[in-house]
C-alpha cells in the first residue's frame, strides 16, 4: 500500500491474585474487477500449495522465451515473535477481605468471587479480558453508590485508575499472546479459493475486537462515561478455528514475491519476443496463449480473490495495527496487513504494466488479445 501469577493471603483477589497485597493502472484495475467471479467457477488453485501454479506460469514463460528462469522467491511465513517477547507485565490490585464483602452493597462481590473460584483462577486471556471490562464497569457503579464508606471508595478509585491505565496492556496480551489470536495472526499456508468467504466468517469477531479497541482509546480520556464493550469470549472459538488473517497476509506477501519474480523474468528477456512487420511472431503468439490460458484464466482470478478477501476485512483490522504499534517496529513491520496489501497491489500493477507495454509494442489491444 507480551499472564498472570497468583498468590494468596487472608484476602479476596480482585485480579485472580491477592487483592490485598495486557491498481492505479486502469488495466490492472480492470483485471481485479472483471475477473472477480472467475474464481467461483474455475477448478484451479484449490490445492494447498499455490506456489506450483506460479511456478508453472513462470516456466511456461521461460519456455516461450527460450531463456533461463529467474530464481524463485523464498516462501515467507507470517509468524509472531515468542509470547515472552510480547507479553506486558501488569501490576496486581488488591482489596482487604472485609472491604470486599462490602461490595455486596453495589453488586460487585459476585463477580470477584466468581473470578476467585476454582474455574476463575484458570481463565484464559479472553475470559480474563472480559473480567477486566466487567470489573471496570462494576467499579464505576460502586463509586456512585451511597452505601459504601468513603475510605473504601478511595481504595476502589485507586484500583479503577490502575485498571484503566493497564487496560490497553490487557488487550495487547490478548491479541498477541492468546492461543486463539496467535493462530489467527500467524500464516504458514496459502488461502484456498472457495465459494465461502473466510473473511465473512471472521468479520463479526473482528468488528467486536475493533469496538473494544475504540473503547480502550476513549476510556483513556473519558472514564466513567462509556458503555463497556461487548464480551469477546463468545467469539474465541471462531477466531481459533478460522485461521484467516495470517493466511491472507502469507498469500498476499508470497503472491507479490512470485509476481515480482515473474515480472523480472518477462522484462529481463523481453528482447527474445520479437514482433513487427515481416518479423516472426511465433514467440509472441505463444506468449499470448500463456497470458490467456495461465495468467488470465488461473493466476489473476486468485489475485482477485485475495484482493476481495482483503477489502472485506481491511477496515475491521484497525485493532491489530493499534496493538502492533506498541511493539518495536523491527518486530511488527512484517505484520502490517495494509502495507502487505500495498506491496501486493504494486506487484500487480508492475506485472500488468509489462503485459500492456508488450501488447502496445506488438500493435495489439487487450480486446484483441482476449479473443485470440
């Protein structure tokens, strides 16, 4: 274009720990739009390794050119750094045992008691984050109660301030260290073209995470005025079972690399393709067949599919960028899905640029090429 350990004294935990003591070119645009539906009908690109189709495309060009192949790109995986490198340490908040029982008067004691039950103490990042937002909402309500002592309210305000201060870190830990989100953001395989959009399957989950990110941003300056975000635990299973964003990034990035290699192949040996009056156009005609039968029929529909999946989900991935911006740029540049898509679009533009210049040099129009 970085959770939590538990220890106990004679008090009730608030955190589950001691509460006492994370394509500008028209031709390129044409192909992305006109061929969007082709992937629904074609039988190619259903296998898991799309590389074979790019390899075949390059090899056919090499055969027509009578040249040697440009070195194939190294397949790059999308992989997050280790959890320990991304995990953010968050201080514990505590409340005395007697004071905690007073929270019955404002309806918060039940939430904290549940948190400190046997099941509550083993919560994963999704349930822990939901607990933090519910705790914040409960603390806000308790602070408006006339049934609590002022000293207790002061103690609750300190806890609330701490929760707001580190809410972004709780979210960062959720996105970057939970098993579900790490599976979602990592990519080791190509997306396979299918009639059912994977982007649509995870879109609602991403919308909720995006809404949560906006809540955190606004809460930093508007404490006590916001409605808590929706619970995110109900979306955990969908995110864990539908590895989409990482695979999309993997597919965009590696498609870009293959396109760049193939464009280099075409440009480097362009002189081998002759055309013009009284010239033998055999190689040019063969190359037209490669364009029609391989690029237009197989490669471009797959590129169009990736572009469509990206645009379906792109506006709902702001929360990923927000979290990644808090990490060292050297760790996160490779996970910027928007930057990866920009590189993808540029690779398409440059590739189509070559075909356009070749057709122009040989006196052919796109319409004429597509009807041959």
